[in-house]
């Protein structure tokens, strides 16, 4: 698979433009280093010829001191160049990672449904890591190696035209052989990156489901699938690695021939008296010195192949666009929000409707309780309102402005969505509440906690806001929702959508959740996907869904007065049991 030069230049110019000074310094350091590499064999050649010609000892001592100083300087420059190249590489790849994360966060939920979490992580981190050397070394070293090769040929031409011509022919043939061997390797590396991403996606998904896998006795099945993935990965990985080894084997063979050729030519010219012993040494040293840039060229070609495969996959990711259409990007500045759902239909998959002709209105300050059995479309409705997806047909508007015409950031600022499965981070309570926003000070957080009536809960935390919590441990689903409610209160949105935890809460936690919810919904519009009787009693209006359709809709008081209403049936039977 061929990558256009435009793809390389766009990537380099975008992510290296912030490191111009470091790149300039690195280029200077490497040019000086190359100059020393070219001079050192000349010094040794002079030293050998000086001994042969019995030159004064002082001249030889000076030559030795210069050689040692140059060798020391070369090592120092190697350390400096390594530091600079590492810095350039990490800076560029971190900027690329950041752009990829931002891009993925801007995609709709359909993307995350199609791609496993581990696969996305591998594409954002694994593919970008494969570009590290591309940013830090490849082009600069490629240019410097070219200068080294040209310098060697020029110096050999000056010493002896025949030697220079022979080395030039050898070099051209070597480069041609390497180029022929490396053709087509990009495809192998791309396939390897793809199967690697799928493997990590599989691994991440099943590690996250360890408890369910063990409890359902599916360990053997998962291990069989695991070995199946590895069996597919092995031949692709071998094929990719062999693509790199082919160049190495070609290079070793070429230099075996080159060394034999230069030994024979040097011996012949010395025998004829055309060159000195020092010049023969120079020929041998330079031909061996040529091995370094050509070896690096081989490594750089291999890295370029890996980089090309990663660039293809990164461009593919950047080319994925959100299916959500954006219109005029209007800001909603009114303090009072009016939500209108008009004849909305939606399906995740073709011909499998999840919501059918849903219509209702939510005036400012009203609380809508949404009820329905599992699979009735309650959570999907919430996702449409916060615009994780767009409705297939129908209209959703706020203050008579369609959702697609509202500025996305404005929509997120005005609408808060608390899901059943609250995401907790392995971090302090403070960071879990603020999402690591350092601008929110502790006084504001603690003040919010007490304003919501959660002072007693806060005082029981072992280390206050510094208490460390983690996903899946240390907090019940009810306590996790408490944290989510505090997050929302700090944001101060105008419309709240709460998907209650379906699991039963202990009385103490239920009391805390109710108290926090009372404070939160005060003066705001609210949609609550209810699982508890106490929550239903807070609602002004009730919407009951059944298999994606509206079964019942009206004010709670009117529906309760109607003895034949579905709401009355649920209340009489027991809402928790009926909606389980």
C-alpha cells in the first residue's frame, strides 16, 4: 500500500512545527557528528603513514590527541542528539494523541458501538507510538546519513578516482537491492497493526467482564476464543517481521561482497604502489563506515513501513466523521428551557425500531417521570435528548430550536444526563466530582455537598475529598449516583435527565439520594427514568413506554384519578416489581 508524500508532509508539518528550534539544534549536532566521523579515519590514515615514513613523534602525538578528543566529542554529541530526538518525538506524538482523543470524543455513539474500547486505545496509543521514530529520527537521520555517504565518496574520489568510482557503483547497487526487497512490506505491517488492535479490543472487553465470565462458567469458551485470535495473529506477525528481515539479509550479503571487493582493490593498488598503507586503511574504514548509514537506512525503511501502516490507520480514524448533522449552531441563552418531542422515531439497526412516534412536551420547571419495562426505549429516549444519536424521523427542539441547530457545547452546558452506570475513576473523591478540573476549589465542592444535604455522608468519608475510590470497589451504585448528582449540581444545568439506579438501595442511601434530588431539581426542568415509587411521586407528568411506543401520557394527578390507568396498575402492583 503506497502512502502519498502529501500524507507524510502534512503530518510532519502539523506536529513538528512546535519543535522548530529543537530540530535546528539536532540538525547542527548531527552535521558536526558526521564531520567528526569523516575526519577520524583521515587522522588514523595520517598516523599510519606517519609511522611508516618515520615522521617526528610530536606530530604523531598531536594526531593521537586530536583523534581521542574527536572521539570523546562524538560520544557527547550522540548523547545530546538522543535527548533532542526523544524530546521531539514525544512532543509530536503526544500532540497527535491529543488530537485523536479529541476527534474520537466528537464522534457519535455509533462509532463506540462498532469499535471495542481496547481497539480504540490501540489505535490512539499503539499506532501513534509506532510513529515515535518517524517524528524523532527518521527524516533528520535520513538527511544526515545521505550527507555522510556523499562525504565518504567525495573524500575517496580525492584520494583515488578509481576507488571513489568503485565505491559509488557498489553503493548504487546496494541501494537498488534494498529498495527492491522492501517493496510491498507496508501492507504486511498494516495487517499486523489491525490484528493487534483487534486482539487488544478482545482482551479489554473480556477483562472488564471477568466477574460475569467466571460466574457463568464461560472461562473455557473465552480461552478458546483467545487462542483462536492468537492463531490468526501469529502468521500475520511473522509475515510482517520477515518483511523487515529480508532487508537485513540483503544488506549483510551486499556488504560481504563490498568488503571482499575493497580488500582486493586496496591490495592490488598498494601492490602496484598507487596508494599507501594509510590509504588502504582509509578505504577499508570508509567502506565499513558506509555500513552504518546503509544499516540505518534499512532500519529507517522498516520503521517507515511501520509508520506508513500506522499513518494509514490514523488517517482512517481521522476520516471517520460523526453521523450527527450540525446546523446553524445557535446558542440557547434563555434561563427557562422548554423541551418538545414531536413524532420521534429511532432505530439502532435497520428495520428494528426502538422508538415509534414518541411525542410529549416538557415545559420549564416541570418534572417528567418516564416508566417502562426493560427494552421499552427509556434510555434511548434520554440519549436522543442529549443528542448522542439523532432521531430517524420527527423533531426534538428546545425553545423552538432543533437540537441539530444548537451549539454542541451549549447543549452539554444546559442539559445534564446522569446514567445508571456512573463512571468512577481510580482517583480522589475531589477528582471524581470535578472531572479533574483544578479550577473548582474545595470550598465550592464542600459547599455544594452541604447544600444538597449530604453533609453527614461527606463527614463519613475517611479522608474527605482526598478519599481515593475506584471503579467497581468501595462505593455502591447509590453512592455513585450521589457523586453524579454533585457533579451535576456544580455544573448548574437547566434540564436534568436522571436514569435511576435499577438496583435496590439501602434505606440510608435512598434517603440521601432523595434529599440530593430534591435540591437538584428545584427550579429546573427534569426527566427521571424512575424505578422507585418515591421518585414517581415527585413527578408532575408521567410518560409510560411499552415496546418503543407511548402507552400512557398525562399529568400524574389525572392518571391517578383514572382508576383504569396503567400508572394505577403499576402503583397497586408495586412499581419496582412491575418494572423489573
